[in-house]
């Protein structure tokens, strides 16, 4: 049994380096792509300015694509575990979503309400994960099609691909803004994702009690995630 003092200072390895690297790729790749995409859509300023935005958009898309493939090769086990989590839903998730995880009460009213206990991902993160997986795959495929293969497809098909690229891109940008806000609001989670991947055990117990109870073990005096997430 670990004494209370040691438990207070214990940290959990919540995000391994492939996941953290991929999130840096999202920041460096998706954010500039989203901003320049809005510029290309609305075309403010001169033609030179819009052309510059287009070049930045393409480079950002390349960074995002490379980040995604790098994550596939370096963190495939993380992707499998992620799929298991985002595709695993129960009534607890629906109850969590009904009250928005209690964030509206906490942010707007300054009070906490009881929420359903969560695993490594809460229900909002699961929903965001599904959106990012489906939307990200479509944006990547449609973006490179519009960049390189327009001459090979009928005009009507290209029109609908471009239409989908625009509106799915706008929807994902809106989701990402909300995700970023909540990520920064939860400072411990933000520091873990963009730092060394660890988070205080006390914080993880509060936000992810089911994960702590079933899927982490103590290693060399620290609390860390199991190498294999059996039953995740």
C-alpha cells in the first residue's frame, strides 16, 4: 500500500511520445491549414496574399499528412486502443453528454455537478475522436485530390469534393476551437499532452477514475500506464 504522501506526488504516464508528437503535428499543421483555408474561401486582400495563403495551406497539409502517417507507424498500438475507446459507448456516455461533462456548470456558474466516472477518454473526447478520424481522413483525401488530380475526375464530382472539403473543414475547425479551449482550461491535461506526457495521479483520479482503477500499474516507484491496455 502506498502512503498518502507518496500518492500525492505520484504521476501517471498518460500520453506516450507518439501521441504527443502527433498533437504537435496537429498544432503546426492543422491550425495554419484551417486559418489559410478561411482566407482562400473568403479571399480578403490582394491576389498575392491569397496565393501566399494557398502555399501555406499546402505546406501545412503536408505537415499534417506526414504527422498522421508517422503516428500510424510509431503509435499503432495507441491507435488500436484509441479505436477501442471511441467506439465503446454506454449509457454512462449519454448521461455525461447530457450535462456536457459538467463543464458548462463549472465555467458559467462556477459550481460542480456530479458526472459519470470516465475511462481514459471522456464522452466528449470520444465524440471528438470520431469526428477527427472521419473528418480528418476526408479532408486529407479530398485535399490532395483537389491539389493533384482534378484533371482526372468529372467536374461535378470535383465540385462536390470541394464543397465537402470546405464545409467539413469549417465544422472540424469549430470542433477544434472547442477542443483547444477545454484542453487549455484543463491545464493538467494540456501540460501532459504538450510536456512529458505525465499528469498528477490526483488529477487523473478525478477525471479518469475508471482508467486509474483498472488500467494502470505502479512501475519503479511511479504510477504509469500498463504497456498493454488489456480490456481497454
